[in-house]
C-alpha cells in the first residue's frame, strides 16, 4: 500500500485513489488445479477466474481467485470490500464492464460505498474499440501475463495463485519506483 501511495504521489495524484477499475479473466486449468476449476461458458475455458481491481494508474487494489464458473456479479461484493480495506474507504467510483450490470450488483457495491459505472461499447463500432478507463485494467492483466507462471493456473491452492499475482504487481511497481529514482 505504501509503494502504491508513493507511486501515486510521484505521478501527481492523491495517495489514495477515489476511483477503481474492476474486471476478471479466466486462466486455463492444469492437472494440479483441476479439482477447484470451473467452466466459464462465455470464454469456453475450464479453470480459475481472477477478479482484479486496480486504480486509475493500473496499480493493484484487490485480487480474488474463484472457480471460473463464478460470475463477475457474484464476486463484486467481496472485491468491493477488499478495495475499501486497501484504500481506507477512499474509493467511491468503480468503472466496470457489462458483466457487472444489475440492481443486486449495484446494491452490493453501494453497501461498501462504491458506485458502479458501466462502460459500454459504442453501438456503431465494429472490431476492437479502446474503451475509456477500462483499458487500464486490461493493461494490468497484460503486465501479469508477462510472468510465465500466471498464463495458466498451475497452482493447487487458490491463495497461491493470488499470491503470485500480488508478487507480479509488486515487482512491476518496484520497477516503476526504480525508474523514478533514476530520474530524481
């Protein structure tokens, strides 16, 4: 948390974020993780789902690992609570994709003091469209996949997978801090 605050202050932001971006991705399972793996029908993958929340700079706020058959709507309450624990209840807005729609989801986030703003695709566009704010969490997932161990779910225990993600994000933030130190 302190490292994130230092990087935010160096970027000219407040120490604690007021907005977050939430998303999830499905990792294919391996024989080691097979017992807790679920099937994600939308992605047609069997494995684990990593639910991630980052600040507007892409720094990790909260991480939660579930079976792939657990939807985004079901994980939002725990993810929102983890965000507020990490930031001291500073976050009031979260940008999400259309997987987080629904009144029950909005109420679950509102119980933690977070308003969800769904970023939708423009209806006239076809193909790849860079969505405002949402690209930050996608970039964070791309940073994580630079670590070979995070491309698939090789872990027997979900907390180990979450721990490796945290290590990857801390490594990235330390790299950013080293770049700042060289420039100072």
